């Protein structure tokens, strides 16, 4: 499973860090880093983290990538496609 975080949307509430600390990590108070390819044993934790994100900044899936993040935001009218 892959994970992508919209770092522009992320507000560093750190729910993901509490739920999946082997995948998500805060550096300082606001800089989130993460492992984009989720180890199989962390799948459940990452799914819970994505569901718990208060700003829905986490996308997960087998083929999810940056293009999916852009497509997701286009669907919300958040990215200028011109």
C-alpha cells in the first residue's frame, strides 16, 4: 500500500503520528515526514491514521501517488487546472 500526504493541507495535528509512528513522524512542531510505501504490518495503522486526519490530508491505496493527490484536489476545485 502507498500513502501520500497533502503537505499544504496538513495542519500538524499529528493524529497520524500517534496512530502510525513507524510511518509518520513530526520534525519540530510542523514538519511532517512519512514513508510513502507502507510496510504490510503497518497497513491497519495507516488506514486508521488516514481516517482520523481532521483535515483529510492523507490518501492511501495500492496505486496512489502524487497524480491522485492532484486529481483529488481538482475534484474539490482546490487546484487550478489551467
